[in-house]
C-alpha cells in the first residue's frame, strides 16, 4: 500500500493562493453583479469572468423564455464570443439549459456527444467535449444557465461544482436585479411617454373641440396629429350598411392625387366592407381597439378590389416597413359610427389606452360638429323646396361675391319667376302649388353645376348664382332652365300634369357692382323686362 503523500507547507501555500485567486474572481463576479445596469453588457462580462474562474475553454450564459419554453443564447467566453448570441434554438430541442432548470441542480456531461442533456445538433456546433451546466434561479424564477465547457474530456470535481454553484447564485441574483431595474425603467419610460402622449392628444382634442364644421375638424385633427408623428384616416359607416367610406386622410395632396390616379377613382369613392376589413369583428362588432405592427397586412385586404400591382404601388407611396398602426372604433350612442385609423413609426402598443380615450373624444367632436352642421344647414335651407332659403342664399352668396371680386373672376346671377303661379294655386290648391314649386327647384338644380348656388328669393321667385360664369354663358344657362321647365308638364297628385313656364333675368358682376344685393337687383330688373315682354323668356341686364 502506498503511503499518503505528506502535505507540505508549499502545498498549503499553493492552496491558499488558489483560494485567494478564487475569492478575488468571485468578488469580481459579485461586484459586476452589483454594479450592472445593462443586462447584455453585464452577462458578457460575467461570461468572461466565469471562464477565467474555471480556466475553461469556453463559458456560455443563456437566458430562458418561460413563455416559449426556449433557450436564448446570450453571452459567450472563448472562440464563439461573437457568434454564439446569434444562434437560434427551437423550443423542442434538448439543451443543457432546459435540463439543469428542470433538474434544479448542476448537471455534468463529460461527453456532450453522448449526453441526454444536449441534442446532437447542438453538440456538433461547439468545440466542446465536457460541460458543466449551472442553473440560474432566483426567487423560484427560472432565468437561464451558466455553462462551463472544455474542449477535451474534463472530470469536474465536487469543489469545482461547488464553486460554480456559488458563482451561479451571484449571476442569478444579478440577472434578477437587472431585469427588475429594466422593467422599472420601462415602466417609468412608458409612464412618461403616456403622460406626454395624453398631453399632446389633449391639446389636439382641445383644438378640434370648438370647431363646428366636420370637414375642418378632420383637417385640424390630421394636422395636429402629424405634429407628433402620427398620420390618420377617418372612415365613417354608411347608414344602414356595413360599408365604410374614407372621409379624410392626412397625407399630402400630391400623394392623394397619385393614389387616385393609380386607383382610377376619387379617394372618397373607396368602399370598405366587413369582408375586407381584417379588424371588422374586433373593432366594429366587439368595439375594441386593435394594434397592428404590419400595416400592409391590414391595408392590402382593404384595397383588394384593385389590381394587386396598383395596391403595392399605393402602399409604397404611403407606408414604410417601420410603421405601426392602430384601429379604433368611433362610438356614438353605443353604436360604431366609424373607425379612426392611426399609423406612425413611434406608435406603440402601450399607447393604446391613451389613444382609445382620444378616439372617444374624436367621435364626440365629429358627432357634435355633424349635428351643428345639420342645424346650420336647416337654418339656411328651404325645407319644402330642398334648396337654400333667402338667408342661406345671401350668406353663401356674399362669400362668392367677395371671392370673385378678390380674384377678379366672372360671376353672374339669375332670378326666375313662375309665370301665373297664382292661377295654379287658385285652380289646383296650395298643395299642388307646393309640388310645382318643388319640381321647378329640382329641375333648376339638376341643370346647374355643383358649385352654383340656388335659393328661394321670395314667394315663387328663385335666385341662382353662377361662379366663374360671364354674361353670355349665364344667358345660355338661363335658356336651359327655361326649357327644362316649359318642355315637360309637372306631375301633381291632384292636378295631374301641369304645364308651366318661367321668366328669367340675368345680370353679371361688374367693377361697379358693390355687393350681392345690387347684383340681384340688376337681375330682378331684367326679370321685370322679361315679364313685360310676354313672359316665358330670358332678358339680360346690360
């Protein structure tokens, strides 16, 4: 039997030096753990320190995704320092990380090529023969693993494993601490961002809140949102259908023109239905907001009625790969009236609570503006004839006069009167008279342009303002209106078909015409001449 080797003072001194070296390196690991503020940088430093502590050929630190059940390579010491974090490991692959976390204790694989802890594919990727796996667990939370590797066969002794456990405990605490700090920083940043966003959106809401015109509300909304890096589309649901139409889009007018040219239709003619709105069920039926990272995935189905090539061209004009989007229901009286679509590079899912509240404000503002516009329209509309009343005619007409005078563009006016209208009332009754008035107004309206104004001047007299129209052109239009009435009898419920004629006076705005009242007086003077000369004719004020 060989006698045990006598321990010398030199052996004790070497052991003390080794212990001091270990304690110094462990102290470095502890200090790194305590001072760390950035997880990625910290783990790389710890991988280097742990590799030196074991004098190993390699050291790998992984993180563990509990949600995905997957190992995430994070930091490495040795030859794979740069490439290891780029590795992607699937959740169904055997890894030393998953094995040690499941066991809850260190595991040794003296031959990684014949180990149940590591898949053959992974073993072949690394210049490793033997490996010690150390679980990183803190507060019962599985964080990852520290893996010590040697390129040749290595027998891990209990002392090494114990030291590894001590170092792993420090690393686990460091990861837990740093993650907590990062989560807190993220929460703080999100809170600051949310407060800033709420302040910005509140400012937008305040700007649009006092506007009574729906169109101006949307234009102001688009302008103000662009100041904080957000674009928008306002779509409204058509009454009694599942279709939505674009009411406003906050992109440059030249881009809109290019889109319309590519699509072959005006932007307001786009129709979206439940079938091509991928968010329809959640946003419209369930009335919940939707956040989407891939804007094109939502936009392409909306444009599926167009040629696929055209769709790609349109999306290339408006969108970029970095955009995120949000889709929010506009709810009025517990019903969805439309959808507010937002997109921007800085839009985050965490912004959804703030912009959802904002969408509610937008919905209320649009509805209030719509109702106000309806009231205003009623105030300037002759309900019976469905044209402007005298108030509306003079209010809108004064703007046209001012514009024509400012731009020095032509403008003409017509005044027409129903010939012998009293006889219609006396013969057929006032109900039939009202039907005649309504039909004459509609025939006149259908024979003028959308930019022209027609209103009830008084009794059975109508006035028509014709912007961008000189006297000869106005004379032609007046003749067209005369024949539109005279050539076809007017159907009434009681009187049957009633044949009627009209007389018209025409006048043009001149440098000496001070206002609308004067222009209409000149047209009325021409109308008087037409009546004096036999009615059913047009006369011009020269």
